[in-house]
């Protein structure tokens, strides 16, 4: 079991002996070696709102290192009165932390960033709570003989034994701790392992990847209050949106190249930065999670940043893995490149860059298209999907989102016979199609996620709009015919060149899978990628 040690310019003591010694010393030695006219006071309460009496309270310099042999300022101790109040007199100007522990219940608290300028200050009432713990993984170079880990500006620290490569610090206040540091007895200059570590009551927070000074947990909520997906989804690229409300861009590299992600067991996760704009304080990052658990509200991944030694690790091919049956993924941002290893890169004829649902996208004005050479391997089972915002359609026609030759396609608002938005494949014969029609017209109704799956083994064709199954058709005699129906793939244009299906509007995040993906995956993609993401919750 790891023990918490305290060091205040004298040998290590137990907590009880420390408190007794501190109280005995505080009346003998002026705080900081000099006096000022003011004092620092406040009050602690219990989590039920009652006053918290007999609480040991320490006033500690904010840069205090409990393992250093020579501290420039001592610590002063006090005890709360029956009404929970405490006070420190003759305080030297400076920045402090206030550490509190109930001598009976063991509940704790920590108040940081207390700046004393010489005038009396009153600290707002603070609540003592059941403590938590942190587990800190240290690099292999950590010194097992003299190394220690501590919470900056507190008396809380523990020695490193080197046996397991990690240390556990128990009985920590359930707060956001200012900094977790590593030092050695021979060289107490601190190395910051992580800033702003959140401790949760009765729980253990993991601090890994110590070179990254900042971290935040992201919950992947698939319960009814989140994405509402009941089954597991494998090999899923999660979109993580960053903005000024959930991320401080000044703490990371200007291009985001120091960002990293890991599972809860600290295994690194592949990621791809689609956009990183520190001026606008906006970013979109794709992270491949090997398994998203269905109906789960506790699964988390961790995002890291703030490492001056980090090199860029963004890798779209690792996120959109061909082993997950990704045939092609076009983010349609500043280029029309394929994010997968297949390199089915497009050439934009005249489609222009504009703001999209996920970063930027391409705008089509009826004569624009993106051509991708070939038919992507001509798979028998396939999924086509994309986000589209339709402004208008050609008279009597419709608007093609994605067309693999003339063989398989998704189209919006086809006027013929009130077909509406559809998925379709070419059958043998001239102009013979198997249509999966929704009868829904989506023009000028904003962004929509359209997905069309073809399961050749089950002879089933399904059209989804905004994550919901709209229509499904089964026919054992239907197969995709790739020959003689166009030689290339197009975004924003029909595969055989017919102009009455040209697209007017915006298209974003177009994808092709070499399989018929599950309904759960389609829903999860929609719920995660839509503007009000229902999957990722910042903790």
C-alpha cells in the first residue's frame, strides 16, 4: 500500500504527527519570515450544508514541493471552529493553496489560486467531500531510489518504488488538482506530468502519458440519453469537435500536432486531424475506437495535449482502416483526397470550398463535380453515404450525391413518379434500375445524412435518412451491374454524364464501404456526426 508523506523542512512524518507539529510551530514562527497586516479567512462546510468543525486547515505556498529539503516559506496550520470558520493572521504577500482534512470523517478539500496582496481576504465557503485517488504511470527513466510524485502546492506526495512503474496516491480531495509533478530528492526541480487533474470521490483517475501536460476524458454515451445505440459497433471513427468552450487552444501546438488519444487502459488510439484552426478556436479530429459499446454510459477515451517534444501523429489511413472495409472516405475539405490507403483521390472540376457540417466541405452549383478514377473495386455488397444540403434540383430531375459509375448511387429529390430521395443500382439492360425510394423531398431543409446499403448475401437493399431506416427492399434476382454503365466514380454528378442529375448545394463526408454496414453503425455515424453530437460528452 502506498502512503502519503508530508515534508515541511523536517523529516517525513505521519499525518497526525505532522498536524501536531504544525500547530505547535505556527505560533512560534511568523508566516514567510515576516508579517503583513492582513489575514486570510474562510469557512468549510459538509456536503449536507452543515458547518464542518475540527477540520485541519493548512495554508501552503502555491509552488510548495513537499520533497524539497529547503522551502522558502513554512506551512501554517489552523483548525476550524464550531461554525466551520478558520483564519490565518500575518500572511506574507503571495500565492497560496488551502488544504483541508476532517480529522474524523477523512473528507477533504483543496482551494487553489489564493492570491494575498496584503489586504484581508475572505475565501468563499468550500465543501469537504469523500476523497478519491489517482494512479500515475511514470516513464521508465523514473528514479526508484529517490523519485516521488506530488500535488503542487500541497503536502500530498508519495515515493516511487519502481516495482510496478506507477504510484497510487489515495485520500486526495475530490477537486481539480492544479498540477501533478515528479521530482527526486537529489533534484527537487519539478517536472509537470499533468495539469488540472480531476479527482472523483471514491474513484481512481489515471494519469498516463506523462509528457503531455494536459488531458481530458471524453465519455462515449450510447444510452438512450446519448446516441441511443444498443449494440456494439466495431472499428468506429469518432468525430471529436473542439471549440473555445471545451478546449484551450493556447495550450497546444498551433497545428495541433501534439494532440493524442488513448483508451481507458492507456492504449493509444489512431487519430486524424481534419481541421485545426487556433484563430477561430475550432477543430475536428477523427479518432478510431476499436469497439463502441452499445447502451453504455461509462466508456471513456482520453485526449492529451501540451507536449513540446511531440511530433505529428495524424494518420487518416489508420483511422479509416481498409481492414474495417473502408473503400474510400472523402472529407471534402481543402482537397478531395481519400483518407484511406486506397488513395481514391478525386479531382474537383470547379466545386468550391465552403463551410460544412464537419469543418469545410464542397459546394456544387449544378455544373460542378468531383471525379474519382475507376469504380473502387466493384464490390458486390456496398454502402454509400454522405451528408448533403440540397438547395435546388434540375427541372424534372434529381441531384446526385455519389455515383459509382452508373452502377450504384444515392440521389436526392428525384421528381419522376414522386420517387424523392433514393438509393439505386443498375440492372442488366438499358436504363433499367432497381430503386429503393423514400418518397421524401429534402430540398432547402438543411443537412441530411443519406446512407444506402446493399447486402448481396441477403439480397437486401436499405435506404437510411438521418440515421433512421426509411425503406428496405429484398430481391434475390438483383445484383449490381458494373460493366457498360460508366467507368469512373463521381461526387455531385451522375456517373454516365447525364446533366439532369447535377447537384445544387453542399456535400460533406462522403464514404464507400465494401460491405453492407449495420443499422446500428449508420445510426451511430449520424448521432456522432450531426451538429449537436449525441455521442461524445466532455468530462
